[in-house]
């Protein structure tokens, strides 16, 4: 999905407490672009390494640092 600010985050790897998770679905967007600060939470469905899935706020996830 490509929004007003570039490609979406679906399919990207993020870190949850230092462990990799895959972003499966994103909510909290309007027309493909991110909602502003007053637009509510940006929730994502993540899949963990053990195969479990959950929905959580994007804000608690971190991008992995390249080269580590």
C-alpha cells in the first residue's frame, strides 16, 4: 500500500522488546496516509516468531538498526 507519504509499513519487520515481529495489518490511516496527532492511535496487527498474532499500538515498536 502506498500512501501520501510513501510506502506503508505492512510487511516490515519491527522490534518488540528486542524481538523481531512482522507487521501484518495497519489501522489508523485515512486515505493511505498517516492520521495526524489528534487522529487517534495507529494500531497494527503483528505476528511474533512463535506464530502468535496480536493487535497493539505502533508506538511501542522500534525499527531495527541496520548492521546489528
